[in-house]
C-alpha cells in the first residue's frame, strides 16, 4: 500500500466520481489517497480496520472465508463507492467484518483514519443516513441472493453469474 497526499488529484477524483454531490458529508473530513496493487488487501477479516475507504479508481472485491477455508465472493465495487469501514463505524467494531482486496488494475482509494474520526462519523447525520441506506441495500441484495441460491437450480445460477461477469 502506498499512502500519499495530493490535494489537487484528490479533488479531481472526487469531482470525476461526483462525490461532493452524492456524498456531501465527505467534505468535512481530511481524506488521504492510498493505492493498493492487484491482490493487496485493504483489510482482512478480524484484523484491525484502520480507515474508512472510498474507491476512486480500479476495483475492490469483498469476500468471506469460512472455517473450512472456502472463500466466497460477496461483492465487487466500482469507483465512487464507499467500500469499507461504515459497518465498523456503525457497529463500533475495531476489527474488519470482511476481506477486501484490490482487483486486476489495483485500487486507488480515499482513506479516512477511523481511530481519529469514528466519534465524529457517529455524530454526522449525513454519514449515518448514507451508511443506513447503503447497509439496507446490502441486506436486500443478500436476501435476494440467498433466495435465488435456495430456489434456483445450479444451471440457472451459473448462467446468471456468467452473464453478470461478461463484458
């Protein structure tokens, strides 16, 4: 991971991803840029969660690994999305609840240290509204996926997955 300060680039990336319009609460905090190479982890399950992350370039995969060592891809993220830290802020966790790592092109993120800003985020109504909407969407999508996993035959699920990953 490479951490650096570049206010002009940060402002340009925020503008390109329309962060000021979509997430106005972000303006109240001093974000830094962090670059992760392909396969590098932003956070690991049950390890300290250091920052709140906004993905600005590249892609992130979120996955979970069970006790038997099998890993399941939970979600992928696109630029302009909050990709980590909101669950930890809302629940008061200091440990990550998932594994998140950079995809093929790496990932450039805006990062905000949770140790310093957790209390401010917990009092920020804009952030809390955004986090609750985001988490509600995740619950709805997980319910939909679980229903499909239970009710659809394997062939249909595989075909849907292949179509969703096709470019």
